[in-house]
């Protein structure tokens, strides 16, 4: 067996190079940026008015003026006006350019308007440059706004739009097939016989991948038959960049996956990791194709998919999701020397995020996962984990 750290590194080193593609701004939410984005103009591009009200020359207020002749209206999007006299004011709208000759804005709530004049409320304090968003104060033309590897959300889309990026280069989403292996498995809509169970692993893994933005993903099932497995896996490798198998990977009489991978020329990267659950995990590569063969037990399959498959594919797309941590809400005792993945729910505490363990009955108890937030990763070769112990957190 190899350690979790070594397994992670071997997978990372073997990942094929990511492809890229152009996508319209309306289609990039959740995608991974694959280009640098620079500003094509200052932001704001002009001294921008931040409040509805009037713009004046501050010196006039300093000299004692509190009533100003109304000169006109500066609307957002209209050409810049010029203050004709220090005793004048120009009505301004939020988002408009600051009129030339003005250097402060007084909010409409602090003035009284008549047909000809705008008069300040008694006691109104006026500071030079107030309620003005200075030109270039956010960034300047040529500044780098976004780097490759950014996950594109709403704020990033706003930046792209402001920079004139109607289309943008993003990481291509790999084509994935998730395959459940086992004679006992039937489709969810089918009534099971006495020795059958409805398949769930491939659907669950499909869901994990889609939540991570990896939505070019199909589900399939194969029986515990060497010929059908060989044919089915070969077809999957021909059509898909990533193949995720669940089941048939351990050391039982009907666990054919490792030997079939050898026959198909899939180079083994690892088989068996010092972890609980998920020890039998197998990973290999054939040219630009990757195969993740996960255990058939549902908890093991889910944990391995979230701990290895999702981060690996994100890394291949040049995205590194930040690792969260949480503190144990209660002490735990390790009964073996393996890295231990413990399902948890989270609750807020004044000391930080606390993780309450929810240990399943067995690695087949997938129902126990339904109420959890994710799992924490407890270090191998440690016997006692006290309350407050800080561990990496992997959310479903």
C-alpha cells in the first residue's frame, strides 16, 4: 500500500494536459478560466458620481455658500457638463460623470430644491471629493484582472464583461463515463429480486462530478463478466477521456478489473492506498486516458471520488480548490494505522467550524452520508485525536 499523500502525487503527475476552448460570456459560469484578462480601460473610466444629488465646487461651500443656482442636470451616460460659475450647482445622477469644475457631491437627502435653487439643509457637512468614485481608482488600463485557473462566478463574469470579453478561453470539460460493476446491480426503476440491489454508486459519483462543474458525464453499468467488462471498458476508453469504475477492484474471485486493465494496456499508477475507507482503489493511465477504479462499497466509492477524482480533474483544468479545515467537536480514537476519512456535519462555534463525526455502520452504509456535509481527513499513524483537532475538510 502507498500513502494518501503519495497516491495524490502519483495521480497529479500522470494527469494529461488540459485542452481549452472558446466560450461565450453567457456560457462560462462555473468554468475554469484559461487565459489572462487585462483591463482595456481605467475603472472607473471617469470620476463617477456615487449618489443622486448636486455637484458643486467645494471652495464655494468653504466661502460660506449654502444656496446654489441650478444650472442643469448631468444624467448617467450623457456628455460631461461644465460648471459655468462657482455659485452654481449641477444636479447629478448616480453613475454619471462628475461635471467639470465640480469636486464634491451632496446627496439629495441633504438639500431642498426650488425651481431655481438648491439649498443645503442646516448643519450639512461637506467634504471635498465626497461621494466621488475617482477615475482609475479600482484599476488602470493594462492591469491584470484575472489569471488562468480562476473559477468563473458572478463577480468574475462582471469583470470579464467590463473588460470587453464577449468570449473567453476556458478549460475544456473532460468527457467522463462512470460505470457501476456487479451482477447484483439493477436500475433504480426496477423492482429488485431477493439477491439484487439498485445501483447507486455511478449516479452518486455522477452527481459529485456535476456539482464540481464536470457535467460531461454519463452513467453505465457492466456485469461481473470478464468478456463484457473487457469490451465495455475498451469502448469507454475509446469514447471518453476519463473512466470511473466502481466495484470489481478488490481481491475477490470476481474482481476482474486489475487484470483486465493490464490486458487493455492501461498502465497501473497505484493499487491499494493506506486509507479507510477505500483501501482497494486502483488508478491507471493509457496515453491521454485516465481510469479510476474505485471500490464497490458506497461509502468507499463516494469518499474516493470526492478525495481523488474531483480534485484530480480540477487540477487537470488548472484549478486548485482551496482546502478547508474544521475542528473536531469530540475526541476520536484510531484503531488502525491508516488515514481515516470520517463523515461529519458542521456547526458554527465561536472558536470556528466544528465537525461532528457521523460514523456509518459499515462502508456500505450510504444512507448515513445523506445528512453529512462531507468528511474530514485524519492523519495516519496517530492513535488519539482530541476535541479541537484541526483536519482537512472535503465537502460533498
